[in-house]
C-alpha cells in the first residue's frame, strides 16, 4: 500500500507499525500457519496477483480478477486501505503510547548481544525499573503472578515471579517499539536473575541469565497480577514441600503393585550365586515425605516428579585380599518414566542379570544428575554376600602365590598357607583339619622326596590351613641341575584336593669331597705339575654342591698357579685343579694338600705324600791321594733313584723350564761356586777339578743347584810329589836343565792309590859295587834321551800354557752360560711383566694420550678398578714376548699399530661394558671406558680394536702337552721335494713366550692365549732367517711369512716392499 500522507508523523507511524504486522494467507479450513500453507508457487499467476495486491497498476494482472469482501459486502481497494490504516492507529494508540516512557531514569543499551533471549529485534533498548500501565504502577522487585495461558510458555499452571526490569525498544519518541518485562521465577535465586553491568569498554550491558522475558500484553489483558506477601509465602511453602529431597528404593510390596518380581535383599545375607531382580525401581521423595505416615500402598503424592536423570553405581568391597579392595562392578542410568499410572519412577533394567558371585559387600549408590541446584540426597545401601560351603579347589593364599620358594637340602620349607575356594573362587572354610602329604618332584614327574610328617593347623576362622615342618631330604638333586627347578605339591590323604607351587631345591652346604684320581700324589717330582686332578664336592646327602660355592686351598710343597687360593665349584659340582698344582719342594720332602670350606673354615679334605727320593753319587773313582796342584779330570756325577738306577728324566732344559745343574763349593779354596754344570739324562761331567798346591786333606761339596739337599762331599788327600835324590858323584845339571826340571815340577804325577807305590832312591850297602855301572849306564841313557826330553818339554810347556789360557776362558764361558741359564729359567718360570724392556714398552703405551690402550694399562694397574677390569686381559703388545729384537720389530710391522694396541677381553659381554650408546647411537661418555678415561684426566679419540677370546675362532688342533708354553703342534712346511725349506725358523705363533700369569688363562672351552689370541692375529705365519730363504720357500707359504732381515709376505701373491 502507498503510505504517503499529508502529515509526515502519521506516515512515519504507519510505516513503522506496518513492519510489525504479520499477515498470513488462509488456504484451508483451519487457520494454522504452516509452511505448506504460506509458501506459494512463485511463478503462478495467483501468486503474482497477491504480491501486487494494493498496487495501483493492476492493469498488468488482467488475467486475474481480485474482488474484496467484508461481512458480505464488496469493498474497493481504497476502502480496504482506509480500514487497514484505521486499525493500525487503533493498535498504536492502545499499546504503544503508554509504554513510550517509564517513571524513572532509563539506561540505554546499544546493540545487546543476547537479543534472542531478550525476545527483541531493535539495536537500541531502554531499561526501566518503574513504569505505569493502564493506570497502574509496576516496579522492580514487585512479586507478580502470571496466569496460565497468558502468553507463550505459560500453559498449564500459574507462575509466580519477581519483576526485575522493563525493556523498551528504540530511543524515546521512536514509534513502533515493543515493550517487554523481565521476571525471575519463584525458586530461582537472585544470583541467577537478570543483571545490568558494564562491559569491558564501560558501556551498559544486560545478561538475562535464568530470568524470563514476557510481553507487556500480559498486563494489558489482565493476566499479570500483583501478589500479596501471604500468598507469596504460601507458595514458597508449597514449593518447598514438592522439592526433591531424597532417593528411595521401592519395597517388595510396592514392586508387586508395579508387577515387578522381587527387590534387592538389603536386609539379608545371601550366598554366592544369588541373582538380583531383573529391574530395580527407585523414586525421588519430596520434602514432605518424611512428615507424613508412609502408606502400605504406593502413593503418587509421595513421589516427586522431576525431569532429572538418576545414576545407579554398583561397587564391590570383596573379602578376598587378592582382589582390589573396592572395585567397580557396573553403572546404570535411567530417566523418569511411568508405569501403572505412577509417574516419576526410575526403572533400572539389570540386563544381563547381576549375579552376586564374590563374597563381600555390594554397595548400591543412587544419585541424581543435577541440572540445577537441589538438596536431593543420595541413597546408599548394601547387600552382604557369603561364600558357598561346597569346596571346589585348594590354592595358595595370595601372599605366597608369587613368592619364589627356595630351600636347601637338609633345611625346612617355610610354612605353606593354603586356602580352599568355592565355585565362584571365594575363600571358604575347611570342614576339618586334613592329613597332608608333601612331595617335591621334577618337571618330568620324578619324585625327589616325600614327607608325611607335616604339622598343620587352621587359621583365619578355619579358612586357611598352614603346613609346617617340611624337611627336605634327597640325594637326587643332581637330576635338576643346574637350574634346580622343581615343584612342591601338598595333597590330602582323604580328600581329592592338592596344591602345587614352583620351587627351587638347592644342594646343602659343603660336607665332603672326593679326589679323582685318588693316586694323584704318586710319583711326584720337583717342578712337576699335577696334570689331572678333579675334586667332586658333595653335601651331607650326596648331592653335588651348587655352582659358585667357594673352597679354600691349603698347600704345602706345592705352588698353586693362580692369584688366589680360593676356587669355585663349577656347574657340575666339581673343581678342576688340573695343571694348577706345581711341586715346589725338593726330592724326598713331604707335601700336602688341604681343602677347607671358605664359609665355615671346616677341613674337608687332606692328603699327604712324599716326593720321590733321589741321591747324588759320583760315578768316577776318586783316588784317595793326589799330588798337590794336580787336577781331577772327567769326574762324572749321577742322580739315582732309591733303586740305584740313574734318573734319565733329569735333564737341564735349555729353554729354562726346569734347570738341573751341579754346583761345586769348597770352604778351603777359592772354588767358584757360581759356575753350574748341566745334567744330561741324569749325568753331569765335570771336566776338571783343580786341587790345591798345599798338601793336606781337601774336601769339596757337590750339590744340585736348585735342590741343595741333593749333595755329597768328596775328600781327597793331597800330597807333595816324590823327589829323586842323586849321589854326589852324579853329574850336575846345567842351568837350562835345572830350569826344565822346575817347569816339569808342575806336571801331573801319575795317580797312585797306595803309599807303598811311592819310590825313594838312596844308597845301599848291598849294591855299592854296582853303583858305578848303574850311574854310568844312566848317564849314557840320559845323554841319549836329553835331546828328545828337552824337545818334548818345550812342546809340553807350550801346550800347557795354551791349556791354562783355554782353561781360564772356559771358566769365564761356563760362568756366563750359568748366568744366562739362570736368567732364562727366571724368565720361563717367573713373570717377565716387570722386565725393564716391558716396563719401557708399558711407559710408551701409557704416553700415547687419548688412546684406549693407554687407559686400559692405567686401569689394570689400579686395584680400585678391579671390578671393571676383571675380564680385561690387557693390550696385545704386553701379553707376550719374543727372543730377539729383530723378530719383535718385524712382527710389530706385520701386525700394525691397531692390532698391537688392541684391547683383549675374555668375552663379548666384557667388551660391551667398555662402551654403551644411547637410543640415537651416540656413545655414552658417562659409562664404560669413556668414564674411566675422564676419571684419569684424559679422553678417548677415534676407534680402537677389541678382541673377544670367547668369540674368535680358536686353533682346533693339538698342543704340546709336555711344553709349559703349550706350543701348537703345527707341521713344518715342505717343498715339492718333501724337505723343509732352508732358513725356516718356525711359526710366529709358537715363537711367542707367554708370561707366567698368562700361561693358565683359559676360555670356557679350555683354550689358552696361544690357541685364541695369537692364532687369531698371526695364524700360521712362518718365520725365515733371510729374505732370500723366504723367497725360495714361496711355494709352501700360504698364510704369510716374515724374515728376520725385514721381508714380509702378507698372503699368497701379496708382499710388502720398502723398509719400515
């Protein structure tokens, strides 16, 4: 319609008010504006005519004829327009003008954010606390009653409210704005009512919260009334009585009214297996419920009807300690529903049906899920459940189910607590004390022992029986070595129940031991090693004792070739002492071996024996008398056994393994007792023994250099040589002859055995006549022999001078040889780790800063790192030695610095402890060798080699069992002609000398350092004297070779040239 008028204000009123009119087109009999009735076809001609209704240009719609009727009278378009405008002004005058302003100062709120809750459309509202409507005053805080049907949202009952604010749309003077009142319903607290406040920018704002926005029309229609104080208080009291107060469970009789079978048995104790009812019904009681008598029949007035949900939570407080103290069983949620005309029922369908299986207390908790404030208390009650009396099985109590029973033979098991359980695994009571039997068996079912002397008694109200006094007696524990895993079974003689528990049955303490072989002490000789000796260690019941049990050895006359005298039992219950006992006393002396328990110091084993007797005798006949200044020549000494047979095993070892030599000593002469004469196959020959030049009794002692008790004393009578006396008529000798006689006086006089063999010449009365003839004959013979005698004398003198020179040189050589033999013996039998050469090498390695070899050498020297280094043997360069510098130099070049400075460990596990990494593969510097390097004030740079003896491939052939160095029995290389190449000195692996403290290092497979470490790095590398001899032997070199003059063959077809 065209709203232009002569008066501008009326036109503005029409324009504003028309926008507030809602118009619907009725298309059926009943007026109810649904989308199907109001939405028309957009392109239909009727739709177009309706859209253009009220426009003056009706000529465009000639196809549609529009006629208007009211009360049966036809109206023109102008008449309809006039009546519509009159109706607009009538409504405006009736509803808008009086609410245009309030009675107090208003608050303007611009663009409120909650228009939907306020039910407004304008961007500007004015808030008043006091207005007048229809001549009546309405104020904030006034208590009002809104009758049912007054407006939307108030249908069934009257509502009581508190008037809070009056809202007017638009600025004052604007036409067409609506008016609404804000009310807070009875029961809503002030804190949840409408609030006027300032926003962050300091502008007024409104928050309606839980209040309601009602149209002003409820006052105009008379459906909003002021309430007196008495009525208001009365309503408060009524409402208070209807407020939900508590939760209750319907009794069995009330459930029957609702056709529900049974209720929860809160007042009785039920047996395990009892089933709950299919449905559990709870109700909310109003506050008035407690003040009235409860009727026997169900009454709706005692049931508060709410729209809140209720939750049922079931928990179990079990009697069984194995279960959680309080466990959650189930939760249900229900909304209020009706049945048989009763409303407000909370029906919980327990599906599947709850079976009370566990003994204990089932707690049922009911509570309302609150959507608004309420004082409705929860309901909590419980059902007691006891175990069944019928027993299904026995089992250990919870404290023992996970316990690891471990007992030694000869001791008692700890008390075993057993409980019996019903079909639902509830602990129940024993009817009587059963007679118990205890059995211990292997996993294969072999019974180790059985006991019927148990003591048993009941505890905990007859629900637990304790078995005691189970003494373990068995000689069959070796059947379950080495883990000693077994099973203890306790059963009843008269009931078909038993209980089993895994256990460990360990051997008892060390009681006695046996030595194998028993005659290991027979035929002992000094320096010999007991090659085969094994101790079997038993407890009192004949079981081999547990691995790792300590024994202490006491030796007398033996050298135990380990650092400590404590030995441990192996996994077979034995101690292998083969090769560890070396005879240290001399011939004929007593030796003994004692074994003690390290724990109790009890003597377990002792055996005594005597080393075989040997005697020293002289095989050459020694004259009783000798001339002064002469010599005893080729004197042979022998060492014989008790039967007088020469012991050919006594042979001086050139390599120093066992030195057998003879020493001569005399107190009366300056006989050099540092000279040693070697025994060969039990015999020792002393070429010359110088006798003194002074007559008298001469004694000297011959003794074994290592066993002084093996000695003998030889006494010789030394006399002056007999002198020939001539008569005065005898021709005198010339000066030259006298000189020759003086020279001949030192010659050895032929040996004589008796005094009557000496010849004295002198005058005799019976022969005086023939003296002249005799002297003349002698003089002639003398002349004849003189030339020859003088010639022989000169020659003898020359030879004698040479012999003296040679004798002096021989003494020097024998002394030097003895010193060299003693040195070799010390190096072979002792520890060369402290030799000056090795000390220099150790110093050079330690000076190589930031290397693993340097850190390892320092760690091995410091005892405080023993736990870390106990499985580290050392550095390759320090674990052996060679005879010559040439061999050492060429082998060092052949192996290279990395291998020579490699760290040697017993196993991969020990090597792994040297270095650990984090999850990203980075080396952890706070553990292993890195940490020790930091503690020593240095660090590790770069990589280093670690050789694990247990993991390298060892030499699988045989070793020389008679050689303390255990050299490998490798066949010499052969040329095509079948001969050994000239210049071949041996295999490098066999030319390494091991220190005494490394000779007995063994892997778990019994392999030594030579079979593992040195065979791994050297293999079958051959050693030749010169490059030329090595070149000629190339045909038989397959694993490499070196020569003492610097040649190196790496492998077939690869050689190293140049000089190192």
